[in-house]
C-alpha cells in the first residue's frame, strides 16, 4: 500500500464486448489484499461495469479514444458507440482516460464541463505534456520523466 495504483484491465479478445468475468473477479480478489489507493480502468465498458457490480467502492474509469486503428477489429457501429463515450456513467465512474491525440473531441469537453476527471495517454515528451495539461487532470507518461509527479 505504499503507492497508489492505476490498473488497466486488458480485454484479450479486443472485441470490447461482454466477458466471462473471471479477470474482473480475480482483480477484485487480488485488490482486497492491497491496503493502498487503487483505481481500475479499461477500454472495455463491460469489464468496468462488472467491476462496479463486484465492488462499489473502487474508483473506476473508461479508457477511451476513436478506435480507428484497424487492429481493433471492431465493426463501425461499435466504434461509433465507443468513441462517443456513451457508456460513461457519472454515478458509477470517476474518470475517463482519453487518447492524447483526441483531447479536443466534443464528448471530452462535455465530460470535463460536467466535472468528470479527464486523464490522458500516452505522453512521451515535455511538449506533449504542456499541450495535454491544458485539458487534463492527470497523465500516463511513457519514455521520459515529468518535471514533477
């Protein structure tokens, strides 16, 4: 419990649809032993909804973006749904972690105006950090150390 954890659950199917819930259940069981601050996020809104049902006290978030990379293998209708972040429930979820390349998306601006915490991924330079910090509350860094934690 010495450090806060932000855990991202990865949907191995990359379909971002219903799962069997085993990873979510195992996550809750493992976190029950951790004495520190923890938040859980995922690109898969079904996984986060399952976590919310299993543990109402964990801060939860959706990892989001436009899902335009063809490697996702998701149909156009599902992409349109996910990219609008319509699964975000302010009663159950604490934050959104959105692609740094898409922070000007209208849905992000709307969520921010509603008081939702906005995180971003992945920042790899001080220049990108400076731009992102105009919009976001927190950042996932990769490849460099920020000037301050």
